[in-house]
C-alpha cells in the first residue's frame, strides 16, 4: 500500500520470520497519492520495533547505506519491525525522532554525531523509547552512544600515508567537525607523526557529507596546496574525492566501506566500519532489554566490525606487515590512546606499554 505522509519521505516496512514485507511509502510533496494494495502478509505477534534516522541517502555506498543495512540485518536476525527516514536535515531531526517515538518504536538510531542535540531534546520526552546516537558523544537514562573506535583505524592509515608521501603533506576531509571526526583526524595525525614527526596534516570540513561538488572542490584545493595523501570521511561525495585523487595522481583512503574498487590506483586501503553489524548488536541488546545508557565503543577487538580493507597496489608487502603488527599491538593494549594535553589543548596521545 502506498500512502502519503506530510513534509518528508517516510518509508515503513515490517518483517516477520515467515512471510514478506508490507511496504508503505510516502513522498514529501503536496501531490495526492492514491493508495494501492500489494500482495503481502505480516505477522500479528511482532512487538520489537526499531527505526533509524539517516542524514543522507541509503544508496551512498558509505555511511548511510551501512546504517540502512544495519536495521535490515536486525529485521532478518531479530525479526524486528523496522523503519527508516533518509535525507533528514538538521531542522527536521527532532521531528523525525519524535515521530518514531510516538509510533512506539522501542529503539531509535540517530545515525550521526550531528543528531546529538536532537536526541537529548527528544529522549527526555519519551522515557519508554531508547535512543542510540551513532557516532555520538552523549549518554543518559534512555540514551546510548554507538562509537566505532575511529582513532584506531586512522592511526594505521596515518602510518601508511606517512610511508608513501613525497611531499610530507597529508590531508583529512570530512563533512562536519564533531567528536568522532576530531578523533579520526587525531589518529591520522598521530600515526603519520609516528613515522615522521615533521609531517603536516591539514584538515577541512565541507559542511555537507553528500555534496559532490564541495567534496571535489575541497580535494582539488588540498592537492593544489601540495597534499599528496588524502584521508576522507564523506558519504555520497566520497567517490568524487577518491576519483579526483586518482585523476591527479595522489593517494587516498576509503572509509566505512571497502572503497578500493572506486579508485584502485589511488586508494591505499580503507577504514572499514561494519555499522550494520554494530547496529544489529545494539538492537539485539535492546530486544533483550540489556541496552544501557552508556557509550559503546567498538574497535579492532571486534574485527568483524572494525578492520582495514584490501590494500592497494601502492602499499608494499613490508608496509602491510608493519601495519598489521601495529594493529595487533592495539588489540593487545600495547598501544592505547589516552587523554593528554598538547600545546595547551586537551587531546589524545599514544601510550605504549
């Protein structure tokens, strides 16, 4: 059945262990949509419901798609009734989260650190709904944060980048600056400087995770400034960064998905973050009523969730071996990242045992 909901695209579908899905889709326009019926069946005994609010589109081959795949995995593994809204703007965040809570969803994922303020605003109004801030830095009675330990993967990428650069200038591009991107940038810088303390790392934030033109423009500007290795964390715009790097003969890193195939001549490796598995993990805790108001940080200790992707042709075997050795040292807690002060600012520094 196709129904119209006001203001935005809202897609809802339910699943059962047996049977197919009922799909309701509404478009954010003022036209009248004629209801139609599809040949589907649903189970009446489902009670666990999860939803996700996404800042971008579910086909970006990056961050948003991974979140969408996460709720679909929960649908498959947990028999959950799931929903999502894509392209949620900053202005609509609180409204979307409120809609989910009012519709009785047990666990609502807000897929990005930019949702933190909206989660805190809405969660206190709906104590029976548990909100999960993916990449967030908040927690509360019915708020958890799901964090991939970005600094671990970016530290290894920094080692690789510093080992292949010819200009000793590395760059980091992301959509927005918040705790997760700051940690990823810091890890990249620490890894690079562990190889060569004189390397410089420049950062830029485009203000939009999906704007292809902004991603390409930022990449070209960084390359013009002499940066020959670029670590990017973008969504739909990621491919433009990687392809631009390839066209200009510089190196780059994939993010979230293994993106070697996007630009095989440029990509050195990728920070692979299986958000689908992480989301399913927390959804399962929610179903078992074991989800707690804390920050869940997942790193290399769960290699099915965080890992490096395939190495590109420009990463020699000895460098690959070195990086994998460092990765093991991180897993064994021989290398950790602890709070410190540097140049009068609070940050994270490497501690070795």
